[in-house]
C-alpha cells in the first residue's frame, strides 16, 4: 500500500509525532509497518504519534526494546509494537511467538528494527525508512522487499 506521506522532512519530535498521527488515519487492521532507521531516528516517537492518532494516550507508549513487544488496544484493533533489535536470527521471531501477530486480522503490527525478520514479513508490509539528516529527520516509504 502506498501511503500519502511522500518523502517527509521532519524537523523535530513534535513533527514526527504529527506524522504518526497522519499515518494512523491511513492504516487498517491487518497492516504491518516496518520502521527502519538508526538509533535516535525517531521510530518510537513515530509510533507514539500513530497511537495518539488512534486514541491511545502517548504517555502509555514506550519502546519495547527489552520486552520485545508492547500491545495497545483501540476500539477497532490491537496495535502490536515490536522491537526486534535483540533478535539474532529469523528463527528467534518464531521462537518468541511474535510471528503469529503478523497474520492477525485484528491487529496492526508496527516493527522497529525489522531487518532480521525481512523474509518473514508479509509481501504487503509498509516499509518506512527514517534517516537523520541536517535539520532533523527524513521519512521515506520504500519497497524494501
């Protein structure tokens, strides 16, 4: 699915959260969103904004780096926020049980550090690349397959 985001220059955290809120208006149950970017690129801030756009209090949203997954509820679907940074191989995804969420029709999966699971993600995964650039960040949707 091509989102209506275009390459987005993002000057600060507030703008990244606002971009997440715009993203929330374009997603549907069953979507998988892969967020690629270096540490500090704004991945969790984008998810915080997305959740705010879905009615979840932003202060409830935190990085799932150590938990691997945080689950948030909306009236329409679950938001499954994964962080795969600590996984060492694709087998770790299945061993964790997180792979079951990828096909859940009542969930939106948002995955930070998705590279280790690239081959296990659905073909329709929405890939967003976040880059640190002079003056802030840049968010670009790509076809990472």
